C-alpha cells in the first residue's frame, strides 16, 4: 500500500484530525471490519517487567482500552496478535472482550486465518504494529498503522503513524480514526457500554 499523504507539519495532531481531509484514506478506514494489534511496543510501552521467578507484568492505558471497547461495541472485530506467550496479554484481552493470539510466529498467517474464520478480505483489516515481526502483516492488509515511537523501518512502512507513543494512547488514536471514518465517533455511548472495563 502507498503511504497516505498527510502534511508532516500536522504530525502532532491525533490521527482522526490529520486524516479528516483525506477522503480516500477515510473511505478505506470506513471499510475496516477487523483491527489487529501487536501487544508489546504497541498496546504497551515495550518494557517488560520480570520478577525473580520470571513472572511478567505490563502496563496498559485505559484510554486505549476504552477505544478498543468502542470498536467492539460498534461491530468491529478486534484481535491481539503477539509473538510472546503472555498470560498478561490474554488477561487484558478477556477484560476487553476481544480475541487474543499469543506465541504467534507468523503474524500474517494468523491474520489470514482470522479473515478466513470471519469471512473477511485482507482489505478490510487494519494492523497496528511497532517492529520488524509486524511488517509482513502490515504490508498485506488494507490499512497499516504504527505508534509514534515505532522502530524506524516499521514507521516508514506504515501508512499512518500516531502522534502518541505506544502504551500512551496510540491505539486510542487509531480507534478514534476508525470510529470517525465510520460515522460513530459522535454516537451516544451504546447502552451495552455501561459498566464495560477499559
């Protein structure tokens, strides 16, 4: 996919505001039915905390969580796709009510399997990732996005890069863009959202 042409001087603005004038990009974002997120360095800041017994902890941002909940409530499928075997990622996915694939060695194959299961074309998929293992999937899908502090090669490959850093609202920027493109950003909170964990 060719990189979207958004004025570099607007890089500090959230994605939804930067993309608003790009009708082709907004049309593509409006067609997204599945969003796949890498976890470490995308939904988290990339740091791993291990205790003496090897137990892992990560930090997630509640703004990202609420954006993901809103995607799901508005009919957009969400999946975590991570190379690490992570009970923490699985727990977070359960909280948000989304799919979670851990220990994934081939992220593109995982995305293709999800598409087959859900009856979707790759053009209707968005993948957000931050590093080299994410590139094959990012190059194959309809819309690719990287956090503001992604690895340089991944950032250059992504069609869009968020103003926010990973684990600090980057995923929420993407969620807001998709909801805006699909006419949902100003919707009243769906009744089902009451009490949803974010």
